[in-house]
């Protein structure tokens, strides 16, 4: 698409254009075979470039489009736990609670350890880890309970007993509520949130952009509630040679939960 064909929207004109697209009903996927086709097709209909919303104060707004039936996880932000001076993941989790990397001795050295866990606030992982929202301390903490470890990890648990003992993490890694508010508040911009129903006919995928919402203002309570109800996950992904970073991730269909103002158009 040429630059002179690109449209510039006000908030009101974008809402009106999205309404027109919703009223069009089923629309063929303009990018078949592309996992991002649902968003790309909408951008084509709006006449805008990928990931570029041409409107006043665009730095404060973004356009998010998702399939209505998705349960995939999206990364909200990266944030290492406190106390950050301890460099908790490489200096404590890996040496004290890590397990042999599946490619140790082949791709990596024989002593390569792994610590990969996607942890929720609903139930403990098979290695005994869980996210805990402590409102009295204003912290989101990681907890370990040796009694919750699956029996198939007995050898690993025995090694934990030798390395550090089987008690609670000490100190417990955590994220302060205010730190989370500041981090998420800069990452989660106000957005036009569009959800599309999908169907396939004759080998062709179609979208109906049926739900349009305006989401504004990060909600810390929404994030905390999301952790407590299993919609928000904390994802550790580290090995001895490299820490890929600690991520807060969200079930995509729960995105409105994270905003204090939710207006359906």
C-alpha cells in the first residue's frame, strides 16, 4: 500500500469505521496461512500499516485484534523479581532448584541446568511452585511447597533437600504492587480492542469483527485478580548459560480484565 493511500483517523472516525467493518459481516482472511491474519485483515480494511495507528495521540493508543475463541497466552511484560540485587533466577533458582537441561551433554555442557516454569495463582505446579498475592504485604510472591511435588520428580526433590532443604523459599522472590503498577502502566496502552468470530468454508477462513471495545487505564486490581483466578501467569525460562527473562503472561481473551474503563461500542 502506498503512503498516500494511508488514512488518518480521529478517535471518533475510527470508531465509526470499525462499526462499518462489523456491519460487513463475514470477511475473507486477506492473509491466509498467516497466524496474524485476523489483525492484518483488519488493518487492510482500515487502510493502515501494520502496528501503526495513525491518529492524534497515537503514542497513547494501540489497536489490538484477537480471535474470539483464543485461549493462547500473550506476554504482557518482562520483569525480574525482587530483591533484584540477588539476581534471583540465575543465582538462586538455577543453582538451588534447577534440574538437568534436556540437552545437557549434547547441545550444552553436561552440567547445564534448567528452570522453566509457568506458574499460576490457582494451583501449584508439578514441582511445587505457586504464585501468591499477598495484599497485606503489597507483594506478589513465589512460594514453594515440597509436599506438592509430583512423585515423578522424586530424584530432583531429593537433590533439593541436599542443596537447600525442603522448606519455603528464603528469601521469597516477589514483585511489589507499586512496581507492577509502574511497569504495567507503561506497557499497557489504551487500546481499541476488537474480537473476531471465525469460520471456514471451502478451505477459506472468514472473520466477523463482532466485538469492539475501548479499553483505558491500567487496573492493578484487575492484574492481581487475574493472577488469583488463573488468567495471569508468571513464566520463568532460564538455563545455566542464559536467562530468557521472567514474563507476566495473560490468556488473550481476558485482556479487558486489565483495564479500569471498558466501553463496548
